[in-house]
């Protein structure tokens, strides 16, 4: 089974803190994604990566950065957390090419106070 | 991002059939996925369509019309456990990359 893990299920941080969300997949997938999910807004793409050290902005990259130093790991960084970044963060991975489904991690619910 | 529209909420009766529609902009289209997401859980894959027509997988079927920018997910013989959010995701080609964009999801409530 494909497994995508995220470092924390729940996280509470204070405004201005630097926050790291880690995602690891064990299926040698080329593509990795970070989404946030908010009620009424659905899943919105923050960043994605199609190879090691490669990254592309999604629809809402402002206030976030990412790092992909190894193929299996994709990190999302909030340089200075703000209350409007309180959300559910979902990581996903997929093989490259057509027709490849995404496999999602369990999500990290982040609360910024 | 690309506009993807699906109803916010639907209700249906156990044992019935329900159809969840999804419409999208056709430019750059490169495949459509349906995912199921139970409350508090991650989305899980249900179906994939890239050519016109119907894909059947047990109680679930998905249909695509590329020219109309339209898909639907059909759930038959509804069970209480089918109560979940159903996400339509369309993959678009953007600057040489294939980027999936999600609709806001349809919350399906199945009642006895």
C-alpha cells in the first residue's frame, strides 16, 4: 500500500512562529503536493514539486515556502505564522504521467493563536 | 486556478441512486478524478476519466463529456457509509506541468 505520512496530526503555534510541516511518501513518487482545506473553500493547492529540488507555485503560495531535498520528503514552511493560516494541511503524492491518482496523507490540523 | 463547480450539499435515502455533477472550464483539460472524503479523514481515490463515456466500478460510476466540460459521479444502492464529501478534481496542463485543481466538494448525506 502507498503510504503518505505527515509529521503531526495536530499543531498549535503562536503568531510569528516559524512552522515546519513534513510529509514523507514511501512509493518513490515523483510528484508531491501541499494543499490547505478550509470549510466552503475546498482543497487549494499551495505548492507542488515534480522532482527533487524542483518546486512550482500553486494557487495560494503567499506566506508559504517549500523544500524538497530528497525524493520522498516534501516540507511546507510557514516563515511567520499568522492566524489566517489556521487550517487543515494535506500532503499528497503521485507518479508522473497521465492518469495517476494522488495519494493523500492524514492531514495536519494547524491552529495559529 | 480553473473554475470547477459542483453542488455544495445533497441528501438521499438509503438504497437510492444519487448523481453528483461537476462542471469545469475545458481549456487545458487533462483528466478528471473523483475522490471520497469522510469527515476528519484524507481524500481517497474513486475514479478517473480522461476519455468521454462511462467508467463503472461496482456501485460507483463516473461519466465524462469533454466537449461539454461536464462529469458526474453516480452512486447506486446507497449505504449509510456513503455519507461523505465527494471531490471533483480536474487536471489541467499549465506551463508543461499537470496540475490537479479541486472543486469545493459536495457533502452527501444519506438518511435511512
